[in-house]
C-alpha cells in the first residue's frame, strides 16, 4: 500500500521579482500511516514550519513539488477522495480561541464532523462517541458539553479541538504549535493528551514547534528547519543532546538553564545577519550567522550529510560523511525513541 502522505521536493516562494521570499526549499517527507510515528518540526519564526503545515493539509499549493495521499496527487483527487483525506489527516491549530464560534455551544465543534462524515446512526451513538473522545483527552463530558467557549479555559478549548480530531479516527494529526498559547501549567496536560493518542490509538503526529524542550519530551524524531531548508534531522536524542549543525547548536544553547551562576546565552551568542557582509546568494543560508563559516559555505548549498545512522546535517563541517538527497531523509528517522510520559 502506498504511504499515507508523501511530500516530494516541496518549494514555496512568496512574492515576485526582486521581492521574493523562499519559505520552503526542496523539502521531502514520508508518513507511512501504518506504523505510527511522532516527528517534531522545529525552528525559529520564519523557518517555514507553518507554511509546510498548510501545504501538507492542502490549504496551500506549493510553488513546485507535490503532495501525494495514498500515492495520488492531492490536487488531482475526486470529491470522495478529498473527504477521505480530510478524515485521515487532521489538524490541531495554534490558537484554541479562533476555531470556536462564540454563538454556538462547544458541542457544535463535535457534532459537525459526526454529521459531515456520517459517523453515528443515532443521537445516542453520537453522544457516546463525543463522550469517549472527551474522556480520551482528559475532559469530563458532564463539565464540558452544553457550555459556551468563553466558559472554558484555553487548555480545555485546546483539548476539545484534539477530541474533535480524534472523533474521525485519523491516521495522522498535524499539530501546529498546539501549546504555545496556553498557560505553562496546562502544556504538560495537552502534551500528555497527544502522547496518549499516539500510543493508545496508533496515530502518527507531525508536531510543529519552536520549543525544543517539548519536542524532546514527546517526539521520536526531529527536523530542524532554517529559512525553509533542513539544517539537521534525525533521532531526537541525538539532535537535542549532541547537535551537530551550528544552527542546531546555537538554538539549543539558547534554552535557559536552571543555574543562577550561568548567564543565559553567554557561551554562544547568535550573530544577526547584519553583523556580517557576506555574499551568500548561492550558498548556505546560515553562513551570515554561522561561527564556523568557511569560503565554500558562501559558494554552494551544503547537502545533507549522514553523520550517524540516525541523523544527518546540512553542513560542510561533515563533508567527509556520505551525502544523501532530500527524498532519502526518511532513512535517518528510525524512531528509536518511543514517546515517553511528559515530565
């Protein structure tokens, strides 16, 4: 059977003429769907994370490349195939407020997919499905159903959107910054809900985040993006504990440490692009900010070098290692770390 979802050499360009922004560059990824996986896509603002999510969900078309669902181009599917795609591939968005219509009770968010996808044969069956989904994400049906959105906390609203996705029994959930707009005290609860859906229901996840701490807590693999390109990819233990790409190192070094004697960021300050005047039109996009920049970095884009069986980095520091192409990136994401309980 073809993979559930394939992204092949995706590139997304915004603007025209001299005012062009490459939001995503030659990105490839495969989600099998039969073997549940949990992959984080991380990077700072502007790295292309949300652009990628919108393309994978079919909300936006790439400038070049294609998305395949069960082996068929997303943009050549029939209406019935689109409906099946929408059921198999669900989304959880960043803002738990905007998905609700304040004039409807929160039940509406759950009854709509049940009706649209004909999931229940009676109101009693629909009610049972709603209660099961709410219990699965840690919400009590008797305290949730019948209320209006403003009567729930941000964390409750976000877990309700996760319950909506669960109702459809998806193969894949794309979660775009799902905990960035809720209180820190609620993040662990929501992440635990995602982990349970992965382990208990066999759902694959693409977890999009700028927070490397939560990415490490919950995922098996991680893809670090920088300005639309893959900087480093592989087993989350390797990438987080022993980062190789200079961008990954500086990104991880920026995480505050619980040590009052250590000044945050004093070891490795991340230079801005304006700190250096390098001609990097055809080279590595990180060259202007890289502490290890070499002449070849400004002349050509480094490929992904497979530095470990479970990791690859796009940096000339590892040019002695074998190079792999973008569509071979999945080979290093072996999923050796099972998603563990959130601390």
